[in-house]
C-alpha cells in the first residue's frame, strides 16, 4: 500500500486518542467515513460502479460473456475477479508492484463470493450442461486512502446490482440449439444481489477495534480481521492480516462488531442503490 | 506449430474424467454417529512429526496426518538479494506448493491462485511467532510442499513449518500450532478429510446457513491466535465456538511438536558425539 511515514509521536497520538474513544477525524470506533456511490457510469460495460470512500477511489466494470459450462458444475454460471492497481494511486504499483496486493484482494473476494447464496448462480446458466454466463468483474484502483478491501467489495456489489445481462433466445433446429443474444439495450435481466457479501475490516489499534481505518490508522494497527458479511449477518469468508497476533476474546468481539457494521452497511447500500435507481439523475462521473 | 501427420492429434482442451462423475452429496456422520473414516466428530487423526529430514536445509520438517503428507524446508537467515528490499527487520517468505499429483485432480507446476493465497496465510500464521527484529538485513525462506493432500493441508503445513523453523534455530516467541474444523448445520467435525472439506463447501441447496470450514493457528504459551481463516457461509456464533474448539485441539498437539523437537536435538547430539 502507499507509503505513510508516521513518527513515533504521531502513532502515540493516534493510540492515546483511541483510549479516550476519539479517532483522529472525530469518528467513533464503528463509524464509516463519508462515501459516494454511483452506478452505470461506463456505457461499454454491462454493469459498472464507482465508489469513493474519503480518498479511496474504486472503479468497477462488469462484462459478461457466454462460455461453455464448467463440467464440474453444469448448472451454474461463473464469476471471475481481476484487480488492477493503477500506478496513478501510488508509484509503488508501477510495473508489477501492485500484483501482491491485487492477488490478495481478488483471493478474498473470490472466497467471499464462493458460497452458493452470494448471488443467484443458477440464473447465470443459459443452457444447463452447455452454456453459461461468465462475469468478468474488473476492479480498478484509482486512489488508496485506507480500507481498500471494504471499498472494493462495496463497489463490486454496486456494480453487480447495476448489471444488465442481455436476454438470450434459444431456437431448436436440426443442427442443435441456436443461441441468440438480444442486442436491444432494454431487453435485459437483472441479478439479485441481496445475498452478496460486503467485506468488513476490523483493525485492532491498542485495545480497540476499529472499522474503516484511514491510512494513518492502518499504519498503527498490527493485526486486522477481514470478514465477508451478508445482509443476514452470516460470515462468508474470514482472514486475519498483519504481522501481529490476536487473543481469542478479542477475535470474538471483532466478529461481533464486524457483523453489526456489516449488516447495517448492506442495508444502507441496498437502500441507496434502490433510490438511485428510482430517480433519473444525470451521471456525475469524475466531475464533481 | 507444424503438425505431425503421423500422429493423431488429441483435442486441444481436455478434462479429467473426475470432472464428469458428479460426487453425490454425502452425510458427514452415519447412523452410528461415526464419520466416513470411522472417527468420532471430535476425534483428531493420528499424527507423525519428524524434524531434520532434509540434510542440506538449515531446518526441515515432515508431517503426516493420516493421508495428508507435507514436507517443509527452511533456508536462511541469509542476505537480502535486492538492495531495495533492505529493512531493519528480517523478512520471512513463504512458498506453498501442492505437488502436481497431490490432489484428486492434477495440479499445474506453476503456482495457482489458491496456492498463492495459502502462501500468504502461512506467512500470516508464522510471522507473529518469529523474532524478526533479531535478523536485520536478512531473509528467511520457508518452502512447503504438500506431497499428498487428504484435507486440512494448511494446518498441517503450519505445524510442519513451525517445526522446521524451530529446528533451524531461528529465534521464535513460541511454536505455532494449527487446527481445522468443518461445519454443517449444527454439526462440527474436527480435522476434516478432503472429502469432508469438499462436502461442506459444495453444498447444493441454499437453505443451509451453516456450512464451511475454518483453520486457526495458535501460539500456546502466549495464548494468541496468529492466523484465522474461514470459507463457506457460517453464522457468527458458530464461528466463535469453532475457533475455541480449534484452540483446544491445538493445545492437544503442543506436546507432540515439543517431543519431535527434543528428539531432533538429541539425535543431533548423538551424531556429533
């Protein structure tokens, strides 16, 4: 991630203010920063979203493609995640510099979305045993301002909400079944994303458990727990990150706080997306 | 590429025959309350541990958990090769690899995404245990190879790597132990085999809320969890309960690891004298 050099005094300041239940920007331990979400802003994709969480900036584009089914799972569609760490975010990402971070984030997303209830996988199957939709979910990291995993997962969920999959008509002739993908932009079906998880990262700073850490706070935290939380409050993936270790009691506390925040976040996001859908707003895009 | 006309060229894409035999959903425990391999739900598999199996490595370890077999070598501490990687804290690198023949389906020689993910998880588990500040400007390399995978490969790898690190004489705060569980509905089974792991993750009906697996790495003497990861959809309460169960199982393995280490030291002493 980007280099933030904090002096010992600055670290102590953050740690001490945490003890008085204050964070450097005045938030409580379970508060998120201001977030902006916009969907459908890239016309060449089947679904797109941009999330700006304080200064973290994520752009997601989803493209769909018809592919032969996986012989292991003949009745479901597939998704694939790709993440590109743009060198615009930090020069450290130049060349192959961002690869490690990219594979970490995609691995976490893949794990979080691998449970069957995350999205309606059977609906992505066009012709059981033969053809299904493959969703290419491409994430672009434009700016890092802390809490990348959460922001990426929110952006992915929003882009999937925005996804418009063209309808396919099948006609049977002597040669077999012919597939015809509709090119009418208004002839599409949507994907149910109610079950899709959001990743919530809980950082341990001092003795406190903090969500949505800023870059400075991330430097102060030695260990963090990442959880994919669904709307129902179930955990679809979990991992610990950082060089420190945690004791069992604080892990269970962290899980609880992640669950609380995750359920609320899922609810808010879906509400916002629904309202955005209802009103005709002009895309803002990158001009603010 | 020029084609050889005397050969019959095969299809460009080929699939393993296993791809086409759909595994029927299995019951984790049968009517006699026993698992497929005859174990009770809370019963661990027998474990064999030995240090010093690779003579040219600084330290090494071998673990056998029934049919899961993992070998690990530790090299270093040695000089950091690239100047830009210089740091006052030592660096730990982990390389996790399944051999191509270790699983039911053949794996590729190149490290795939799952192996990369497991390498990172292994590193997360071991890093808190190693006194890295004692090794400035140097790196320690850990290479883990799974020879045969019959479930709980990550936890076996963590135990094996911590034994290898200790036998290499790397200064550590504590040995690292690891344990896995698999869950389905109200049932929790410890130390799952590959079939059981697959069975909980490949659930077909959506109704089940609780189905997944979990691995915990634990440092017993400082009572800290160094890594925790889960897959599948699990309720929070089950997660907490399973974590405590994993920690309990780790503690059961602690004497085994200590004994393997002591045996290694005694063997070495006998060799030199």
